């Protein structure tokens, strides 16, 4: 059994954001696993990914998992916009843009004020969680010993933005959209289009060519996969939350703050953490080339692409034993 030490909500008060806007009554939902050592030196921060709640990502934690709670004290902070922490679905005055920097600064307060932790052993993240992990390393270079970036990048690329903007366009075209990513009712047709755009990017061409979309029991054809295996992963979430998180993703950039003034190389050069870059070989969002371009500017980094046809989902290999084994081996070696 995974030892669950605590779960709760951390109140941040009225939070001033990078934009100058205020997130009123901001709260972070969180869950922790394992035991905090007396020296408070065994902490791993594990941020959530796009549309995920902590319950969606905790499968990776276990004595035989990628992150071992018998050794580490693992804290999962739910990302702003995911429906558990402050989000459009639970905050009527949720601002137009909450940046990854805003999110990570709030998480830093959670660690310091809730747990008394000033320095963390590692930050681990997948996808948008990886973007948050990169931000942790850049915003707090003296507080992060290791950063593990799984299918993520320091700055959202132009090609990645094209994908994200297509998602927003699908939601904006829905008749229920009233402007600014808010909706009069859940846009069922818009979410159906949203999910199908996503399905063309999340897994690779080789994945579909191998017929893996038909691998779930009872899945008859492509339409059946899209309707019953893929689409429910998005329709379970509020469209306004999906919109807000995609907007955060579009603007994600470790250098877009007063510390670095948009100078990405300077931001990368400032990172002191040992950075493990684990892109998926066939990932269409965060290709290996993005991390390869970042690597020369890191003081201590390594690049180990995941040799998989699972596209972006190679970095979240639940039910995918080969990619899980690769991820576990790489991460545990880095943590050791």
C-alpha cells in the first residue's frame, strides 16, 4: 500500500499574478506520500500535467514505482486551473492568464509555509508538469538539487503553440462560448472536436499504424476508440478549465519574468540543478530537438530520449510496461 501522509488545501489569500491581476482567495490542493525526514532533505515535488488531478498521476508512486515513497516525501500540488486548485470552474473571477511562473511561485509558498521545506531533493514533472519542474529549477536555482523533465521543455515552441491554439479555436467556435474561455453551458460539440484534435497529436503515427488504438478490449474501430476510449478523458473536465490550462501552456517560458527578461539562454545557464531530460522519441509536442537545444546551456544535464512509438504518452506510461521500465530505470538512477 502507498503510504499517504496527508492531503489538503493551502490558502494563499488574494494572489497577485505576473500580469498584475489578482487571483482572489487562491488555494492549492495537494497530496503527499511518504514521510518527511527530520532534516527535511528527502522532498520531491511532483506537479500535475494538463487536465490531470493528483489522483490521475499518483499511479507512478510506489515501492516498485518510478518514485518510491518509502525513501522520498513526495508532494503533488494540483496545478491552478485543473479543477481542484483555484480554477475557472470554482473561481468566478479567475484571471484571463495564470502563468507557469505564477503557479510555481504559489507551490514554493506551499512547500515553505505548509511543510517548512526550503530546499528540495528533486522536482519531477511530465508534460505541463515538466514545464513546472523546469520553472522550479530556473526560479529557485539554490533550492532545487535535481530536476527531471519528462516530455517537456523550458519554453513552449511555436509548433506546440499551433496545436494549442487549434484546441482553443475548437472551444471558441462552440455556440456556448461567451468569450474569454467562459461558457454558458458545457460545449459538447466543442469538446468532441477538441478531443479529436488532441488524439492526432498525443500518440505518434507509428502508434496508430501499429493498431494500438484498437488494443482496449471491445474497441472495434477508430471511431469507437475516439468516442469511448479517448474523448471521456476530456469531457470529464470543465471546458473553462481546459481552456485556462491551455492558455497557461501557450505562455510557458522559464525566462518570461523579471529575473531573465526573456533571455532563455541566461535562464538555462542559471540553473544549478542536475537536469535529466527525458523526451519521447516520437513526441509531437516536445520533440527531442527542443531538449537537445537546451542541453548545452545547462551546467549539469543529461538527455535520454524514451525509445517509444507512444508519442507524448511515452512519458506517462500507465499500462505500458516497456516505457515504464525505461522511465523507472532512468529516474531512479538520477535520484541515486
